[in-house]
């Protein structure tokens, strides 16, 4: 069921948008208030584009000038190919194979 639920939500959203496009939206009072509406494009489109450019610029600046700022401190320990660190444990779906490997000496 949990696999099909996103498709059910997507279908309900499409049906909702079709009905909304067919009949139009209205306020609960039923009054026609075209006076205070602001068109989506160009005002909100330009605002969203500006926000996207600012976030992309900030992410690019962080990635290019300080790539290790948000990194895990464990990445900075020197690697030793002969010794496995004791804190490493595989994901839950590999634990059965990990237990088999640990049961065999050397």
C-alpha cells in the first residue's frame, strides 16, 4: 500500500486541478474580488527566479571556496588499508553477511 500511495495522491491532485481549472476557484463568501489580485507572472516569477539565483550562487560559492566546511570530520583521518576502523558497521540489510564474515577467523 505504501508504494501505491504516492500515485493515489498524484491522481487526486490531477483530478483536483482539472476540477479547479474547469470551475475556477472562489472565496467562501462568494464575492467576486478581482480588484486586489496580483498576476503571478511576471511578479512572482521574477521573485522566485531571483531567490533561485541567490541560493545557487551561495551553494556554488560554498562548494568552490570552502568545500570541506560541512564535511564529516571522519573524512580527515588518514586511511590505513591494513586496519578496519572499529566503529564501521554496515547497513542493516548487510548485517547477515557481516556476521558471517566476523564468524570466520582471519
